[in-house]
C-alpha cells in the first residue's frame, strides 16, 4: 500500500469518525468492511458524502451518489481516486 | 385503458364545478364540501374497520407537533422544501406598533415574529414516537393514528394538497416485526381499496428527498425497496399515490432512542392512507354524482 493510499484512508477514517456515527470503533474496521453493517445510517452516509466533498474539494457526480459508493473505506477511496482526489 | 380525466386541470375544473372542493387564493388549499367530508369520514371508518390489532391505541393528532420532536425526525435534512414552520409574536406594545407600521407600509411584517415551539405536522407518525415507551415491549408497540399533515407544495393538480389527513397503522419493534407488519398490510390494503372499486398498482417508490443529498437517500430507499405506493390513474398525465406501505428501518428508533429487548434501536413500519386523495380517487372512479355510485361502495362508506 502506498503512502498516498494510506494517507487517504486515514483521512477517510477521520471523516467517518466525525460523521458516520458507527456503532464500532472505525479503526477496528477493515478497509473493506461494510460501513452500513457497522451502524452507518442512510442519513449519516449523506453527511459523510458532504464531508468528503469539503475535505477533498470535489463534487461527486450524480452517478456516484449511491449507497455503494460510501459502503466501505475502500469504496470511498476508489470514488475519490476516480475524481482525481489524492491524499 | 385511459384515465377518467385527461389532465389534472380537467379534474380540478370538474370537482370545483361540482362543488366538492372550493378553491382558495392559493393552489393546494381547498375547502371541502359537506358531502365530500361525509365520504371521507365514511372512508376513515371503513379503514378503521380493517384493523387487525384490536388492542392498539387509536390516536387523533392535532395539525401541529412540538418543534423539538420534529427536529428529531431528520425531516429538515430530508425535505427542507416541504417544511411548515410556525412563527408567533412575542413582542411588546412598542414592537406591536412597529409591526403594524411595517404592515401598513407593505413591508415585511413577519420580521417581527419568531419561531414558535411548534411546527406544522410533517407526517402522521412523527407525532407518535416521542410518546412511545423508550423500551419497546417484546410484542412491539402498535398504534392506529390519524392526523393532518402539511407539505409546502402546490400546483393545479387538486390531489396535491398542502394540508391533508393521513390514516395509518404503525408498528415499532424488531426488524422482523416491522417488516412483517408492512408486508401483511400490503395485500390487506390492496383488498380494501379494490373493494371500494379502485384499481391501484403497487409500485416500489421513494420519498421526495431534497437536492443532491436526497439522491443518495432515494437510491438507498429504492435499492432496499423500503417504500411501496398504491397508485391510481385519475388523469392520463400522471399516477396518483393514494396509500403507501413503508419500512423506516431503525431511523426513528435511533433518533427517538427507542430500543427493543435486545438493546438494539427499534425498527418501524406503517401502512398509510391519504384520506383526501383516496376520496378524490373514489369520485374520479365512480363519478361526481354520489347517488350514482355502486351500492356496495356506498354501503361500505355508509353514505
């Protein structure tokens, strides 16, 4: 795993810690673990989406505004990478 | 098969000409005729007679609910464009004078008002949750409820009202109890509507969540098939949802701190009927002359 990937994932975990309202410690989750299964509600996922947009100064296009895009740390990292957002 | 009316405006003209609704200066706000209200009350009693939970408390809600409870529903996050917030005057004589001065000069007099401790009711079940026990009993909490609901939306379609009544059968309990409640009500609701001569389609639906954030909520709601609407064709233009069967998952359990025996947030579900819309659908289906409606429908409604 590159340093850049590690940094991005750490920042995603910071966003999740603040906004996802998980029932488990975000650091105890594997990057592929399902965030909804870890207690993130639909409304919380919206807040996570908006916080990611602020954090990386990007705007998710409509096709990415789905439940799947924000389902895991890996999924969010992949979406950000697709938008050209780096660490 | 074509709908009874070509366009919403045709239906609007017909019900206004028949005197069933009386228009106000604002779209979506109508007075109802005595006959219309009689049919609606008959419908309400008929829906109530379909109850299977005879011990469930029956509650009629006022058209307002406490602001603090409203905020716990997350309605502002989901539907800011539909909110009806109530403003009141708490000023002094001097401030009253200033208010009247602004009013007389055509200025914004509402700047002298401030938000009240209440809002207009956003959904039937929103008034219920704060009154439920924090620890939901193993057999679940059930309620049969009715109340006025406000939605700030309007247009020429007389079925799109700003203020209307919902009749709901609500359950709060475990995920299995909530889904079981919704899924057992769907065929029952279809049967009662068909028994009144309506022919609704049951469709996976979503709430009108606002904006970009709303797109995500829509996607999640549709993907999980949380909401089904009972849609009839009153006009050729668009279908009209007259009832819905909803599974809210643990949304209200979390926001109102309701838990089940295992300590998990309670899940909720409801079967909801729009009383004004269903009454309008009956007039569209059977004609604007109540005396000419099928005898069995009139007997069921007691009118």
